[in-house]
């Protein structure tokens, strides 16, 4: 009867495969090296792709706007731009602040108080985007001599949206108040928006 040893072809080594390999760890080393090489290659390919998705320096520079507010007197407002949108910066008078505080926030369509729309200790400075929340028109009232509407704030003549001195919607089809962007006072005379 033939045995397994008899099935070995002439000239072949009768030892099992695992005994024929001089160092079985060599295969593991090659596998780890191949995977590491592939990982480094994938990283080299992916990094330029990821970096191309980052905003360029000119875009980052346009993402913030510094505004010198030293020349804006109480009752005055200026129009400037922030990220290619109009920005209203208004120095409220004590009468305008009292008018805004005299309205119960709960009675408004988009309930917010003047305190929620300004920074603590800087209640006289109202900074809003100058874009009507109805259809994106630019309301009037951010400069001297312009029609400020029935509530003394801003007025969008396109569809009749009227905002009060705190930029809150009071009348017309606009669903929400004028948006207040993120901003910080970097000094008593400079505001950084964005």
C-alpha cells in the first residue's frame, strides 16, 4: 500500500512547506511593508486634493471686514460691505434705544430684544446685514436723509417690509429680522465683522 511519503515526486524535498521556509516572519514583514508603502502613496495623492479644497488667501482676507466707527455720530448710519453683501452700521440715539426697548419682544413676528441684537455695553451700536429677509432687496434707511419707514428703522420699498430701530421686522411680508453677523469690538473705534 502507498503512503503519503510515496507520493512525493522524485527530486522533491519531502519536508512540509512551513518547514521549507527559512524564516516565516519574512512574509509578514513584506506584507506590512507593502501596506505601509500603499498608505504613504495614498497620503501623497490625497494631500494635494485636500489642500485644493481650502480657501485661498484672498478669500480668507475677504471673510472679515474691519470698520472704523469713530466718525459715526449718534443717529447716523453707514453702509459698507461684508462678503459682497451690504452691511448697515448704526449708532443709535437714546431715543431710538428707548423706542426699541418700548416694544415687547413677544409681540413681534421674530421676537428678539435690542439686547439680543447688540453687544453688552455697546447697546447703541446696531450692526446688521442690509438684506431684506423677504426677497433679498436692500432696505432704505441706513444713511442720512433716506426714508426710514414708519418705525424709524429700515424700509424695503419693493414689497413694503418695515423694520424698527433695532432692525426687527414690524410690518410687511419679510419673515424674520435683519440678520446680525458675528462681530467683535477690537477697540473702542474698530469693529471686526466675520
